[in-house]
């Protein structure tokens, strides 16, 4: 038995928070009975309907890689009405959700799926999924680069030491490749600020075994069978 919010989220119907609203509005039934907030069900044996329609099949999962451009937020609802990255994958044929976030001014690899279990596994800190960013900065210095090798703390959380590789440097401007395992809010930008550098461009080029490659900006593609195997789905 699982909470109905979790079932709806894992089947790609809506987020858990949105599912709570549906429950409060009496729009979900289980075996003909109107469900209440806190109810549980067996998705394999119970008939669960949302507005009278059955849930999508548990096997109808899709996995998408998007090259997110700058200027798009990752949250599914934005009170400021800004452009949303989900709009760029709206033509994939089903409702999908971002795995993690990239802030509005950041670019690069962003996963979308309707497989809630995979999303939770990838985002859980215990799995330490590596994320690699190509970062263009102003204010570069050798002293600042060395600062990455010493402990940093964000919001009371002590970060793991990142792997930082200098790719280019000229007159205080530099391009670095930074690998982290956490996903704190605006983590790479804030780490660079601690090191005395200002981020001008931030591009996520890989996440775990997945590589952005030459996927055009603003475009998406399905993950390949080999990529899915590497994610151990």
C-alpha cells in the first residue's frame, strides 16, 4: 500500500503537492469511493481514477535529456510568470518532471521523467551522483583556485571538496570544469563567490554517466538504451 500522493507522482500525473489539492477537492476515487488526504491504495490491484480517468500505465515511463537555455526556470509553477523549462519538453507526449534543478541563469543538461522512483534515486544525496559544470568566471586568481581545495560551508552544510580543473585563463578571466556531488541551492555560483570569482556562464555538461554532448540548446532527446542501462533502471 502506498499513499495516493506518491502513486500519482510516480505515474506522472502531477506532483505530490498537486495531488494533495486533488484529494482535498474530491477528484480522486479508489474502487468507486472518493478518497481523502492521507488515504493509501495498491496501484496494482485498486482502481484509482482522477476526474474519472485511470492512471497512466506504470510501464509508460519516458526519460528525456534537455539542453536548458538561460532564461528558463526549472520549477513547474512560477509566481512571476517566467518561462519554464517544462515548456520546452511539452511535446514529448506525456507529463514529465525535472530531476533536480538548474537556476534561471544556468544552462545545460537537465533530465525530465515521469518515473518518480528514478528521480528520487538520482537526487538522493546518498548516491552522490557527480555533476560536471563548465564555468566561465571573472576575478580568477591562483589563490582563488586553491580555495576550492579547502572546506566550504553553505547554509550550515559542509561541502565535499570539488574537483576543479582549469581549462583556460587570461587576464583574470578563466574557464574551469567543476565537479560536485551535492545539489545545494546555486552551489557552484556560491562556491565561486567564496573563492573570490564571479560566474559569467555556467553550463552543466554531464550528470552521472550522461553527457550533454552536441545536443542543441533548447532541444531534447530520449535517453538511449545504453544510457538507461548505465543508470541501472
